[in-house]
C-alpha cells in the first residue's frame, strides 16, 4: 500500500494573492464611497446652518480619492472669506441685508453691484482694516473688520496715488464673511460626517468585498 500526498502550494499562493487583492480593492472602494457619503451629508449640514448650497460651496473643495496602495481619501477646503452674495442678499434703502445662520443681518451703506467681468457681489465704499484709505476720512462705522469711508464722492473724489496720478472716486470693495474651511470645520458638520461614516462603514465594506470577490 502506498500513500501519496501532494500539496499545491502554487495554487494556495494564488488564492491568497487573489484574496489580498480583493481586500485591497474593497478597502479602496469603501474609502471612496464613505468619503462621498460624508461629503454629501456635510454639505447638507453646511447648507442647513449657513444657507450656502452645495453647488456654491463645492467651488472651494478639492477631493482626493483613495487609490491602490494608498488607502486615504481626503476632502480639502481652501479659500478665505466667502462672498456675502452667497447669503440671499437683498437691497434696501439702508444697505444690503444677508441671511447668516438663520438671521437676517443689515450691512449698512452696502449695495449690490455687477463688475465688468459679470461677477455680482455685495460692495461698499471702504476697505478691510482701512487699508488704502489713509488719505481719506473714515466714518467711524464698521462691519466686522470692514471700515466705511466718510463723506461723498464729491468731497473725497480727488486724490493722488503714490505716483502722483490723479484718481477720482472712492475705493469700493466687495464684502466677505467667514472662510470656507470654517464652515466644514463646524462641530455640528463634523459630527454629522463622522456619524455618516460610522453608520455605513460595515455595510459598505461587506458590499464592496462581495463585489471584489465575485470577479475572481
């Protein structure tokens, strides 16, 4: 009687490689799907709190997807102040009102305007921190860091720049509010995004693992 035992190590290695590849693919797809879900939930919360819709906010957002060998998906938000024009501006006799965090706020002396480029914004005569207004009289009024200029176009319209060139008109600048990253960094927004990930991670990983294994 003879007993022969054969071990297919190559087949076992292939199956192990297939399983490893399937897990890697499933992990990559899971990371990207969770990022998509968290982004959607986060943008909805930003809209609920600040009243800035996803289409307007996504202009400040860059998404980096996970790839093979790098299981990290990132949402990066850049930008300084958000234009006031995003916040439902309304022109009134006293200025422009905007809706921020559910409250309508008056920006005195402001007005809606369209630039030559076609860009529409909320503007006022003055500057942030009074920059560039040393030769002009400030009114003493401000909106945040924006300082309004005192007087009329006629009273202060003639001045000279650093090269001695005569300029007319008062400096007009667009008005902004909090920075775009601040909205996504809001604790309520972060909580919603984290809860979305935790609620979906197990289900998403099982679904993606089944998908990956079916193709092998």
